[in-house]
C-alpha cells in the first residue's frame, strides 16, 4: 500500500495506555511519514507535551491517572495545538466530553488508520493556515504548537471568507455584527472591543456563518465547509463546536433553527 508523503517533518504525540494500540498507531503514522512520540498515561502525556514541540496530539479518552478529557483541558488552557481524541466506544458521552474539553475531532477504536490520517491532515491544514495568519499583523494569535498559550487572538484556515451580505465598514475593514467584529486580514475576533481567543476550528465555524449572515446553514454543509469532511461525519462535532463558540461570542449571536441548522444573527 502506498502512502502520500508528509511534505515536511510533522511531529505527533500519541497518548494511549494500551501498549498494542499505542505501538500500532505509532508504526502506522510513521509509515505515512510522521514523526511520532508516545506516552502511556495522562501525566506522562502532559510532561511529553510540555517538553516537546508537537504539531498535533492524539489522546485516548480512558487514561490512567489524568484521563484524556482532563489532559485535553489542561493542554487547551495553554495551547491551540490540534487535538484528536480516541474513544473506545464512540459513546456519546465520550464524544461530548472530549469536544467540550476543547478537542477538535475524534476517532473511534478500533482505529481505521486511513480515516485517522485523513482527519489529521485536515487538522494540520487548518493549523498551518493559522500559523500563516499569525504573522500577518500585531493582533495575530499564537502558533498552535506545544508551548504556545491561547494568547490574545485567533487564526484559522483558508476556508470561508467574507460574503456579499457581510456588514463591513470598508473593503479592508472588519465584519461587524452588533458588538462582534471580525478582522479578516489579521483573523482576529473582538467582542465589545476585547479580543476573543478562538481555536482554528471555532474561527473557521464563525467565518462560515459570517459569510452568510442571517442564512440557515445545516450541519452537513458545516461539516463540509469547516471540517473538510468528504465523507459522512458525526454532526455532534458541529453541535458541540457551536456550543463552545456561543460561550465566547454570546449565546444569542448564533441562532438555532430547529430541524434545519444554525444562522448568525446580523443585528
């Protein structure tokens, strides 16, 4: 089986307590060209994360000591590094808990390596654009790699851009929706003048709504536009990211249209 090469060295940290699964995932990812380091428990994973410079983390939900959910929260307090959770059951509680803790996506064990690599590539693509935006201006956010804090701003991918319905003072000015202002050049978001720290996924979701203010976007469309899913994904990922985004930009800013999806309130 041939594998598409990774264009440059990409460092992945895998935190998994099952030795067989840990080794299998490590070997599979190395065959795809990734540089893989491993840890076998939550505290070891936290130490490895802080000691290294990782482009992406893969965390098992069920870890001894500090579990994967707690580890995800600890890391998310310090960094925007992409996080992919692994769940043994695909249990709704595992999925919800992981996404609420700040994970970007999840896969179910036994792991399909092809799907895992596809999701890794999507997360890395968004993080790469995030880093590109970070150099665009003084308000740009931190690099998502290990060791960078959540900082004072946010960046994201090359996905949704400004639409014709967006409220903007000028071509180069921010998109304004009530007390919410989105700077498309610096990829920063402010609410009532204060910077809102968003993960790359959260910002891409907000940009998708900002491209079509007042228009209802269904979950499948958001999965395609924000998560780059070329296959059927779990729409709970969308719902949980909307919940996280609402907490940061205001609960009433994104409206639920029952049976259809969500829309951004223009007022």
